[in-house]
C-alpha cells in the first residue's frame, strides 16, 4: 500500500510537471504578456465626450441633448455624464448649462468616493458659471451703453437736420437780400 501511494504521487508529479511552460523562467516567453485593463473614470469619460461632441452644430446639439434628457429619468450614470458633457458645449443654452451644473453637483454629492476629478470639474463649472453671469451683466451694460449712444446719435442727427434746414433758410434769405440789393443798385444806376 505504501508503495502504491508513492507510485501514485510520482505519477501525479509527472503529470503536473508537464503543465509548466518551458522558457518562462528563462525570460524567453513571448506568448505570455500581462493584460492591462483600463477602466475609464467618470472625468475621463466626460472629457472624452466633450472632445467627441465639440464639432456639433447648435441644431444637432439640441436634438442630441433632448434625446439624452429623455433618458435621464432612467438614472443611468452614463446618461448623466453625457448630459453634463453636452451642457458644457459652447453652443448649449444657459438653461441647459444650469441643469448640467445641477446634475454634476448632484453626482458629486451622490458619489463621495469618486475621484477628486469630478469635484475639480464642479469647481471649474462654478467658475465658468460666474464668468457667464459676469459676461451677461457686461453685455447688459454694453447694450445699455449702445442704446444710450444710439439715442445720442439720433438726437445729433435731428439737430443736424434742423441746423441744415435753418442754414438753407438763411441762405435763401441771403439770396433774397442780394436780389433786393441788386434791384436797388439797378434803380440807382438807371436814375
């Protein structure tokens, strides 16, 4: 029995010994390579999306955004990230931008364990929002200044027209006076 156990162990060692890949320990293994699995983070997905949609026209952006917005009720993270991406497009309406900002804020709140990249992105979006608001107020001030200057130009044009008509009236009166003077001179010469 002892010899049969030893025999079985030896046979098992021989069988398992054949499972070892030759050349692996020599460093000559060309067929075995470590597999690298890349799992994109939310921020890299978002930035990739922004790169992909950069060339969208306003019309295409509106239709694509509506499509994604309809799927937001299903609460799929992919759709949330995609909507945030679309809301950051330069052609996105301010209302869409605000909704995307709200979704990003909610995403950061719901995923506190996610990378700090999304929080950093939220800070950038908040800064962009402040810049847009400042741009709106700056545009508003410029619009008011333009309107004021347009009113001034209209007033000056009206004054110029009035002055021109006054000049023409004075010129007509001068011509009449010259005619009267010529008539008087002619009468004096005839006497």
